[in-house]
C-alpha cells in the first residue's frame, strides 16, 4: 500500500470505469489527494490495478464488506484514522455509505468537521454518465458511446 499518511484530501467511490464523471471528482483533489476505491465485487469495467492508469493520484482499495456495517460516525472515525491529515472529502451527488446505505453527502457534511465537496451529476449530450450505462452501451455494441462516457478508449486485456 502506498504511503497515505500525508493525504489531505480523498475522493471516495466505486470508480468502475474511471469515466468522465469520476474524473471530475479526481480534479477536485489537492496535490496530496488519494483515491479511495470501494470494491463491491460486481463486474468491473476497469479491474483493480488498471484503474491506476487513469490518475496520477495514489489509489487505495477498501472492501465494501469491511465497511458496510459502519454507522456514519464510525465511518468518519475510520477515515480519520486511515488519513490523519484529512481536510477534504470529495464525493459524487449520489454517494451513499454506511449500514443499508442510509447516509448521504448531507450526513458527511454534518459528521465531518472539515470540507466536503459534492460533485454534481456529469452529463454528456443530456445523458447522465454512469458505469451501468457504459456497460449497457458495450452490450449493444455502441463502442463510440462507451468511449465518450469513459473519456478514453475501452480496451480488453
């Protein structure tokens, strides 16, 4: 695992695909930013180590099963313990966390005593960008559409 002790900002999410919506979150990180990937075990457009090709920020991986049971307060404590210098959390507008996904960015703002930046929905040609939509485009053979949402060419290795 990379040295994350000096991390001052984190972007949290599943980041499957590292698509143009995700890139907006990464752009909000400072020079000591770290990307925190929540691994769900679902099908991934961009497998674990391949994600590192799409950002200069260090990436750490957390297993959803290890944190899904946490209360909002426990989640913030966990993050502060892992990132002692944390000053900023960046999430998407649809981010949820904790037991039964009951907490949202509004709760983050209440529970975290520093900056919480919420990135609004990213759209392309009036359509919101999401990993499940990229998978759907790939299933019907719309490679151009998938690439536009990804912001890079989809590849198979």
